[in-house]
């Protein structure tokens, strides 16, 4: 259960960063890549958390 809490906290931190990027205009190419990577990591964590629960 402690592991799920850690994963959830990590996911929430990534989601905060992702949301910040979503709310900004005129993202650079690097920021767009970061945004895509964050979304991928969030989806991976969602899947892992779901598998554990």
C-alpha cells in the first residue's frame, strides 16, 4: 500500500507539471516534447496503480 501512495504522489506531481504546460501558450518544441513525455509517464503510472489495486 505504501508503494501505491508513492506512485500516486509521483503521478500527482507529474500531473501538476503537465497542467502548468497545458495552461501556457506558445510552447517551444522542447516544452511540447516534455508535455508529451509527462503525459506518457502519467498514463504509465495510472496503469501501474490500477494493476496493483
